[in-house]
């Protein structure tokens, strides 16, 4: 049985990704759950995959369930569609969107196909984690109601910092203390 390795990039930062291995006979619903688990997201929102090309354009849709939209072509359902049936290219790409209100998007790319299964793994499995996953609901939900967001304000004007304009000396710098020696006088000390 073929084992497919997908890399799921966070769309806004391609240095944040998760590698997921899945059997080709498993469904897109399995891949959907694996991506959510890998990014530590809950499973409370709508989601869909789009078959894609090298330019990351959205093609045929594979939805979690039938949604009330008008479709050009009837979408496939994740739980009824196996991963292997939609692999048309050795570098097949999918766009995965989750929580249509927040608009989470992940770019999912097939990066390896293997015929050997790892008996230590339960498929699908996350086998590589790079970067820090974005918080699904922001920092406030992670820290609870006790967390208060503080907005810091800074006055960045030159006057507030006590600095003059760059390259212009202050008036105090123009006057030299007459008791202090000049550079020429400093080098000539008497013994």
C-alpha cells in the first residue's frame, strides 16, 4: 500500500509547515483531521480542499459536507473521496481552507510516495514540525479571560525624546567652555 507524504504549509508563512504521512486509501476527511491536529486547531468549523496546480489556483472542490452554495460542478465529499483517487501529478497540490469566517488557508503539497509502511506509526501521522503554529483564536483565548491586551503608545517625536534634528548641533554645542583645552593644547603638556 502506498504511503503519501504531504507538506502542509501555513499560507501566510511558508517557513511554518507540517509533514503528514497518510495511506493512499485513506480519505480527505482523514487528511483534514491530521492537518488540524498537526496545527493544534479544534474541529468545530467548516473546511474544504481544492485540487490545485503549480500556480496554486483552486480547482475541483472536496468539501467536508455539502454546503448551501451554488456550485458549477458538484463538489466531492471528504469522507467519500480517497486521497489516491485525486493524485494526478507526482507533485500534486491542494489548497486546504478551514473556518470560512477566519479564512485559515494551508498549501498542501505531495512531497514523497513510499511503498513501505512504518509499523510504529498510526496513519495519518505528523512526522515533521517546522515553525510555530499560529494560534487559532489569538492569544486571548489561549490565556483565558484573565489576560488583558495592553496597547502601548509611544510618542516618537524628536522633542519627546530630547533629540534635535539629525546633523544639526544644538545651540549648547556651539559654545565651548573656555576653561577646557582645545585639541591642540591637549597634546602639549608641560612637565
